């Protein structure tokens, strides 16, 4: 039987490269409580990248046709691992009714789309 020569065997610690993760952590309370018709109330929420790779936020969207919601501040861009940005949300109801919807953070996160519920009953001022 013929024996084949094999090159040297590498010895020493084996290091694995971690899989890049981009995780969106969204915190904040967008339950506005009673806001009189014609008035406004502002709340802030935070978008944080808790992953180990750059996170790109492409847009913020609001569901259920909540035209009474205005977004201001940082609305898109790139977040380094461990960094965060704040977004201001202004609620200005046009009529007396209960409003609800979701604010979606659209990004390249490895964990999918992040959402924040938005609620606010509006009342006529007496």
C-alpha cells in the first residue's frame, strides 16, 4: 500500500468569526392619552442597534392612515453597533375619536421589522 504525504497540521486555537447581526431595539411610549381636537402632543422614541454590525434604517412608516402623526428628527440613516437615535412623534387629532396604528422601523435588521404601537383618544374641548 502506498502512503501519501500530508502537509503539516495546523495547531493552536481556532477562532470563529461571529455572524454579523443588526438588531433594532425600539423603546418609547407612543400612547398619547387624551389630546384635545386641534391641540398637539409630542413623544419621543429611541431606535438602538444592539447587534454587532452596521444597521441601515431606510424609513419609518405609520399604518392605518394616521395622518394625525408627524415624525421629526432622525428618520433614516446608519447606526453603528451600540449606537442609538431619537425620533420625535407629534400627534395632532383632527376629530374626536380613538386613533391607533403602528409605527414601523424599516431596516436591514436581521430580526425583521420593528414596530411601536401608537394610540391616542381625541376629545372635543368644552
